[in-house]
C-alpha cells in the first residue's frame, strides 16, 4: 500500500526551500545523515541535531536488492514516499538524490520530486549512472540550470541543487573538479559535491583548496581513518575547513547492514557453521 504523504501547499514548500538554502553556511555546515527508508528517516528525524532529511540513491537501490545504476526514476520516487511522509510530519526540508537526472527526463524528475514528494532540493550527478561515463561539461552545466528552471516552474524557485562534480573520482584532476564546480555554481547550484576517489587520501590542504576556490559552498563527505586515509576527517574538521554542507551518502545503510550481518551470525551461532 502506498505511503500517504501530506505535502504542504506550494507556497509553504517555496518558503521551506528558502529556509533550507539558508542553512548552507560556510564554516557552520548543514549536516545530512542520508536515509533510505521510513525507519531510518524516522530515527534520524527524531534527533535534535537533524535540520533536514536527505536520501542516498545507492542505499535505496541496495535496500531493494538492485544496483545504484539500475535504480529507475519510478523506483526512486516510490521508495522515497515513506521518507517524504516523515519529513513533512516533522516539518523538515527534504532533499532527494536524483542521480544523473535520468537523461531527457530531468525536468520530469524534478517536477515530480516537488509535486509527489514535496522535495525542496536534489543531488544531481555529472556522470552517467548506468556506466559511469562523465557528461560533457557544457551538458552538465546546462542540466543544473534546467533543474532549477523546472523547480521554479513547479513553484519552488529557491530549489537547492547540490551538483556533484565527479571528475576527480573518475581519474581527472582536482583542478578539473573545481573548474566544473565553479561553472555549476554560476548555473545556479547552491553547493558542489566534490567526490574524492576511494583510493586517494583526502588531505586537509586539498579540502581547503576546494573550499576556498568555491567560496565555501561545497558538500564534503567525511572520511574515517583507514588503509588509505591516515587521519580521520570528521564533521567538525570539515566545518573548521569552511564547508557549507556535510553528507554521509550510504554510510547509515552500510552500518545497518553490518550490524544486521553480525546479529544474524550471532543468532545462527554454531548451527550456522
């Protein structure tokens, strides 16, 4: 049965988008613990530190047993219905991960996110979800502007676009990611999410270079110490470095999956050997 969503009227959504946009302050970042279903949304929304709800498409896909690149727009919107219901029940802004915008369905995706979910923001990637190829820079910049225009047409002119710059992740240079990021901001993005390569250490001086080059309007994902990362970079570190937004992607889903695996092994005990 579909989750009932009491979506606020458009004027209220427009005001909520404006307030959400104002939460992106360099040095005092908006922190998003990305959720993937109604239960995770309700847990995160109950925390006093929560100022908005955000989704992670990778986690949504895994939750239904598929891959991020195979998640369709229809699946994405349907899976987000319970999250949206919690957001509006709590009076929280909702920003959704629209992946690469679903090709020529970008305007449809944005308008439906507003109309069907009451979303006031979206994450938009500049690499193709199905095969990871980078979009041409002109195309990617144009899509940021198109997303903003579609949201304005839907009655939410301050719709927050978090434009993901994947060139560094895909083997390009950090300078390339910064250049694209500047273009995305000029096209109307509120923030730029620079995605670090998984096999590359996230050094403070590099983060600071990104933050300074983009006027602080960046979204960074924290890093824990690991085989690659010698020093953890926490939310507090990213705030100190001047970021305006911090999000964790599929971290909560992965933590839940690890906890479930551990508990299942405990339940099976020696019988599962």
